[in-house]
């Protein structure tokens, strides 16, 4: 649980999350008919690592979660899969980490593994963007920029 005194320390993270949400919303508004991700689609909901600032935000959201079956399921979650996944949906959807917010959307992987100087690549869920032959540049999320911003926010936290 995040102590009430720590909530102001989450301000930078929450601001970054709002910017990420705005970017994702613009992509969904433009390409929504090509995005298959919906409630119940959770193949990408695996065990993921999060920054300490994200863990603190999740702990804060969990502490404010009302009692009930979803809270009990999250509290009792064991290894394997995302512990926030309850009945095919994220129990803390509004507080989900940045990686979950961008999952399935076009990500620019400019640090592609392999040969030095490898060409940047764009990756997204194979169920999404079927039939799209040309993605606008502002519809592609730079993973390097996103991770750099998140790392900076985490350091400040």
C-alpha cells in the first residue's frame, strides 16, 4: 500500500500516464476499426515487470479497491499470468501500467535486437491493423521515448 504521504510523489507518473492515454486515444480514434483488443482479449496479459513508481501506483489503487470478489482474487493471485487478470479483465484497469496501456498498438522498436545497425521495426498485435498498409507516423509510439520518459519519472519518484 502506498502511504498517503507518497501520493504526491506519483504526480509525475500520473501526468505521464495521462499523456500516454491521450496518445492511445488518438490512435484508437483514427484506427479503432482495425483494433481487435476488447474486454476479454487478454492473450498479452502475462507476467510483466513494472517500474517501482508503477508498483506504487498499483498498490495505491489496490488499497482503494472496494472489498469484493475481484479484490480477493487479486490478493490471492499466484504465479503465472497477470495477477490483476480476473475473469478475463483487468481488476485495476484504470491503474494499469504503461506497458498495458500501449499493448497491441504500433510500437517503434528502434533498438531492434540482432545485428548492429539493424533497421527500426514497428510491432503490434497480429490481430490488430489487419488491412492497414500505411500507418501515420503520429500513430506509432516510440518505445525508446516512452521508456526513457518512464525511467525518468521513476528516478524522480
